[in-house]
């Protein structure tokens, strides 16, 4: 039989787990996309945020970071308002606007940032309640005017592979960032492989450790958050895209 102290310990643990699960189930403020493309032809881009909670208003904090995670209070692109109230079951907008510092960014290739959205729940009226401020973080791609027309083409098809002693070198000759999420001998294995996601910057290469594949397949994320797979055909030590699945 459990003594009083043990019962209290079990009850405390149960309440803590229940509170955490309850808090997580009330995650409210969400984004309308999984990545943001900012065309250089625009001065601003609006991002829609939604409070799905049917009863309570939430505060929403927005800011932009560089790829090292440094918050940019002054930069080429700023998010406004930095803090706003979003009513229950309603939407609002965060405006991403350019500043004069935009001229410091490369104009022959994409630049990448992180857009952050953090929800701040209303103060609980109950005691001993654990509240968690959940945060969304998505990539923000600034796409200069000079490369906009090329972005409408099948630019990922220009990516090539070169066989190496330890696998492959992925060559990205385009002005765009390529986010790779899978690699394998066919579409199924590429989509479901145990793979560490990485991004290949414009006009650069990336080494991949892999056994030699008869028909390499590479899965990436496109502008709309989709996950198409590129099939490669190899001749000698070089592989080019033969199609997309």
C-alpha cells in the first residue's frame, strides 16, 4: 500500500503531466505557410497569422534573425508590428518591409533569413499552472529582381552530382538555395531515408557521404513547401537530373 507521501508524489507528477499536455493542446497562433519568398520586385510582403483558440486572445511576437540566430533589430527586412494582440478565432497580418539596407544584399543570388513568430498565452487564472510560449520559425528567402525570371523555371534540374571517394558532391550552380531532405536509390527511399536535412547555398557545393547508387534520387523542398524528388542519370562520375517525381 502506498503511503501518503508516495500518493502526493504521484498526484504531483500526474498534475504536472496533465498541465503540460493541456498547455500543448492549446497551441494557438499559426502561420499560413512553411517558408516565405520575398520577391525583389515588392516593397513588402504580408504574412497571415491565425489564432485558432475559440475563447482567448493571444499576443503574437514577430522578428527576423540571420542564419546564425542573431535577432535583427535593424536590417534589410523588418517585421511589423513586433507585438500584436490576435483575438479568438481571428486572423491578423505581419508585414515584412524592406529598408535602405537592402542594397547591401547580393543582387545575383538569394539571401536567407529566419522569420520568427512566438505566441504569448493569456495569464492563467488558476494557480500552479505551467504555461509555455510556443514559437514558429520558418526560412525567409529574399529573391532579387535579377533572378526572378529564372525562379519561374525548373532551376532545381540544373543541380548535378559528382561521384567522390566517400559518396557524392552536390553541385548547385543556380542563384537559389536548395534545401535537401532526402537521398536514396529510388523515390521511396529518398523520401523516407534517415537523413540530416541541409541547405546548399547558391553557386556552391556540398559533400554527401553515401554508398554508390545506381539511380540516385534527391528529395528537396520547393517554394510551396512541397517535397518533389529529382531522379538522376549517371555517366561515369557525373550525374544529371533525368526527371522529377
